[in-house]
């Protein structure tokens, strides 16, 4: 499972750079300032949670028996898809109602961080 999450993290990082570069260069002047800010928020959270996913994968190598780490990783993946994905689509299409599903991704991020905190608390000594 660690290898899978580490591979997803690597590919997610690749996508975050490509999507960010597309936004910075390809969308300039093509979307409103407000929608560009929405797009940039998606990129930021995509990057933050790619790094979090990388951390989870590395921790899984140290603590392979801890299922909460797996939960944390998958919740980060779901969060990136729903949170950042909905913001990307909303910025590119202007479909505002997509903002209604964005918080579902945010809840996945929060649950992922909580799972990670509990896993660390249970497994890492003082």
C-alpha cells in the first residue's frame, strides 16, 4: 500500500505542477480574476496534500501495520479529486454550482489529517 500511495503522490505532484503552469500561462486573460483565484486555491491545496500524501507513504514504510495511515492517504486522494478538481472545473467552465461539492473534499482533507494525527499518536514514541 505504501508503494501505491507514494506513486500516486509522485504523479499528483507532476499533475499539480502541470496544472499550475497551465493556469499561470494558459489561463492568463482568459478567465476572470475571481475564477483565477479559485483555480489558484485548487492548485495550492493540490500541492499541500500531495506533500501530505508523500509523508503518509513514507510513514507507511515505517509503520506498515497502521491502517489509519492508509485511511489518511486515501482521504487525501479523495480530497484532492473532489476539492481541487471541483475548483479546477469551476474556474475553467464558470459553473458556480460546483462550489457546492467542494466542501466534501474539504471534509475528506480534515478527516485525512485527523487520521494521520491519531496514527502518529498511536505509533510514534516520545
